C-alpha cells in the first residue's frame, strides 16, 4: 500500500506550513464576521482570532493523488478541444481552464489529496447540468461534482483529470413557505447563507456544522452531513423532503416535492442522500426547516469520570427532555490542547472530562427553569464538579469554540491521524484508553471528543511526525475494534476517496454487492465521481 | 488593607450579537422577545470589583441596575460573578425607555451616598446608546474625582491610581477616594460565572426600590423624535480600466 508514502508527504506539508489551518478556519471566521459587523471594540475575545485568518499563508503544493496512491486511471476519454467548444455552447463564459482557478478546485480542504483536472464547469441551471452530463455520457468523460469542497475524506476533488462540475453558481433560493418552513433551493446555496435567509423569516436550517461558511447544501445532502444539531433535528434523511437529481446520462429526475408525506412507490431520494455524488448530481433540494428557537442556552460542565458523563447524558435527557439541542463531550487532553495552541481559557476547574450542553426552546423562562433544575441536580449529586452557563452571546460563542476548534488545535500539535466512528456510547472512551496503552510513548496525544449524544466519537492521535509503524499500529486496529462493537468506521464524514476500502468493516459483502448493483444500474459507465465511495469491484 | 465598599452599576442591554431591528413606527428598536444581556463594559466593571475583593481591598460589592423587572436577571449575573448583594431600582418599562444617563446618574449618586460607598464602578458606555455620560455625571453630582476609560486600577493606600486610555496614549491619574471609575475594554477579561456561584447567587439578597423612594427626579427634558435605519450601502461599481475610472468619476462630478 502506498498509504505510507502519502502520509509522509502530509507531514512535510503540516510541518512546513504552521499556519495552514488558519485558512481552513476562515469558514468559522465568516460566521463570526457576519454576526458582529461592528467588530471595533471586541478585541480580546478569542474569537477575534478567527476573523484575522483572512490572509492565505504561502503553502507548499500538495502531492498528486495519482502519485501518492497506487490508483490506476480508468479508460475514460480525455477532454478535447471539441468537448470544450461544446461546453462553451452549453454554458458560455463559464468553462474554466485557467490553471490558477483549477489549482484551488483540484485540492481538498485538508490539503491532503490533489487531482489534475483541466476543466471546471459552472452551470447555473438544472438544464445546463443535464446537457453537460448528456455530453459527457456520450463521450465517456468522467465527472466530479463539487460543492463547497469542505469534505474530509477526499471525495470532493478529482483523482485524475475528471471534469469538475461545480455548483457554485447554482445559488438561488427557489421558494420558501413561511408557514410550513419548507425551503426549496438550488444545490449550490451556501449553508450559512441559507441559515441567514430562513432566520430572517423565523426559522433555522436543520443542520449546522463548522464548514457552514463554505459548504453547499447539495454537498451536505450528498454526504448526508451530520453536525451539531443532529441530536435535535435528526438526519437529512428525515428533513430532506425532495430532491432534483440529474442522472449520469443527463436525465433529470424530478422528485422535488415539498410534501411531508408521500408514500407513492419507492422513496428514490434516499438513494441519493449520502451517495457522495456517485449515483447522480443533486441540483435542487427541498428541505424542512424547524422554527427558530427563541431561547438558546449553553452550559459547559466538568465531570470527574466517563461514567459520570454518561449519567449526565441520561439526566439531561430526563430533565431537559425536548429542549436539549446538543450534547458534546471532550476529554482533558482536548482542553489542554486548545489552551496550549489556541490560548482559549478554560472556563471551569480542571476535570478529566468536559461536556457542552445546549438547550433550545420557545420560552426563556421555561428553559432556564429546566436548566437550573438540571444543574442543581447534577451539581448536588456529584455528577458534575464544576460548570458555567453562557450568559450572553459572546460567552456562548466562546464555549462553543472550545469544542469546535479542537480540530484546529490538534493540527498545531503535530501530525494527526483522524478517525470518525460510531460505537455504543458506553464503550466510547474504552477505545481511547485502549489506544493509549497500545501506542504508549510513541505518540504525543490520543484524544477523544465528539457528538456523544449521537454516539459519534472523533478519535484523533497526534504524533511528532508520520510513521508507517504508527499507522500499522492504528490500522486496522481501530477498524477491527469498531467492527467488533458492530460500529461504523465512518460515522458522518463518509467514505470519499480515503475510506472507500474500509467499508467492509461495517457492511456485509452482500450489502456491498447490492451497492455495486445499484451503481451499475444508475451509472453503468461509472462516470460519476469515479475511484470513490465503493471499493474496487472485483 | 483598606476596607472599601464598592457600588457597581450594570445595565441590561440587547445582546451585542443580535441583529437590531427598527420598529415600524420608528419610535425605537424592537426589544420584545429579543435576547438581552449585561452590557459588556459593565461586565468588565463587575470583574474589576470582584478582583479587588479577591485582593481583600474591597469588603463589599453592591450591584445596581435601573429598569424594569428583567433587570434582576442582570443583577443575578453580577451576583454570580461575585457581587455580594444587589439593588434593583424599579422603573416601569415605558418610563425606562425615556430614562437616560442623567436620570441614572442621579439614582447612582443617591445610592452611593445612602450606602456610603467608597468606589463607584461603571462600564465606560452602554452599547445601545453609546452615551458615555453616566459615570461622568455621577461623579459630577457627587462632586467626586473620576477616572474614566480605565485600563488599569490600583489601590495605593487611600488613593486610587488609574491608568486611562486616551487618544494620545495612556494617562495615569491619582484620585483621592471616594471616586468614580469607568471601565474600558482592556481593563480585564471577565470571568465565567461558575456553577457553584450561580447557585449561591440565587440566595443573595436583591433589594427592590422605586426611584421615587430615593427622592430622585426621573423627568427628562429629552424626547426621541425618530429612530431610523442607516441608509443602505449602495453597491460599488467595478470598472475595467483607468479610462473607464476617469469617465465614471467625471460622471458623478468628482473630478
């Protein structure tokens, strides 16, 4: 496996560019800037750091995926001058062949994979997408649909010279029904902008994630994104009411209903949700938005042990019930890292574990009463040794930052091995402690944090540098451990390019076989996002 | 060690992160159902008082707020940060809208005398009206020295050394106590109120009184004529080259 080669190069990139993570956090910065227009007097807030990440530091270029990994180009056609002329007819002025623009679209957010596509297309309408795909189907040209390019598994950029089909210009809201809260929009709308749009009308988007300033709703649906509101509003599989998809041969599949209930035949949209662009290109989304909560509270608690964390979770569910909207946890190492690398102040006494609880409801008094009751109970029974409540927006932001910026802090610590697994919540921390024992002093930190409320652990291991032996100690140990718990080796990030071969740890051969049959049915030529999601069909 | 008593004034304002909307009748901004919290500069003032108490320089901290019943939440926050007791000067909501720095200063001056405090701490200005007057007026009414825009406060015997942020740089004053100090941004970073303190704060005493009981005249000679949105920013115009730029500038009469 050429995996170790890839990772060795990543070390060079990580080390040579100490500030590179800052660019990635401009996504978070855009959130901050949008909310606080008069920034002049807020200087000491740690979040002021986010907004200062506007300059792109000089970053050495990323190694081509085709050179790092042992992957062979499939026999698709190459893009010719005639193809470019045809595209120019379909979308005049929006066929990009400029190398600088392409460079950005060829590299992923984590700067870990890079393709060599020579063409970037920016359609505005579904009709244009249909014409493009029809042409590519006739000519046997591979296509890589691309939204905000914020995925973490290398699924959003080409592996070779696949044509990049960007939804960047498909950013129109089609309709919004302000009684039902049903939003219909094109796939290229940025999540944060949609959030602002519906917020002005008294609703919120049912999902929220760190990349909201850049990710497109089409991409969110294609990856079945989770995020921090998952606990409260559920999966996109429930909130997406309809999709408009263009299939590999250019057929437009209009399933864009705005109906809550429609049991007429097989639910085709479920096939495309989470399909990572391999079964069709999503061009429009109809999504149900929940009403905007009038009262949001955030409590940050310190717990003496993981058993207490679980009990706090049960207590939360019991006492906060329907107002609970987020339950995240992090361990002491995470807190130490955000303090060391990002200088974020620890708001409570030092504890082995920290929990962030968010409530959202329609009555501030009612919620505060429930929250007070819960906090008294938790403190009184010793489940929580210390805690604080965000009294105003800036404190709320600061408390969320402690959780949201862990990824950033980790990248400053050294080379990061990243895992995102779903395992039974009682065994969450066992994986972290097992790994610590197993890896010993070879690594700097083994940390666990994540959406405890959803059973989703983000496991990260930092080391001074990449090492093949370290990788061998981690994989497939982490995957087999997860499989032993009947867990998922990719809880919310998806498979993309980097995890397509480990799908077997969480799905039976029969299941994978059926996935291949569906792929063959919908995309017989394999033109849509090749080399991704499913392992090579033998 | 001096055993001083401090009065900290806190104001309940619309949370700074909230998008402000002007009421359709242009009489003010929408406050119903909008998130309110303690004015950030007042928070810094409370934090300074608590730090002085931790250094055993201040014996008792009294948190004061003027306004409708919701102000008690703001006082509770101050209590959770470390204030000892609170005073809520109750002003009905309608009157509270007309209440300005002069009225509040009158109240604070009366309370400072009644409670025999040595130090009155306030935020430099409120983020809703940006008046930056209450501290100065209070000092004037009490005839006490004032150190405004404080970025550092130190007690030296019976005098207060205040470092102020002014346009030209930093100015250091030595004030005789009793004095009024208003807090600027860099004075300190307010602490998080910890859970045990939040619980304790519920049991701390908050006295409710009316402005009339203090014998304070709450009348105002000012009326708000109208409140409007600032003019919409007009989109910029992109030009291709310098000839176009010159032509456009001539067009709008700039050259």
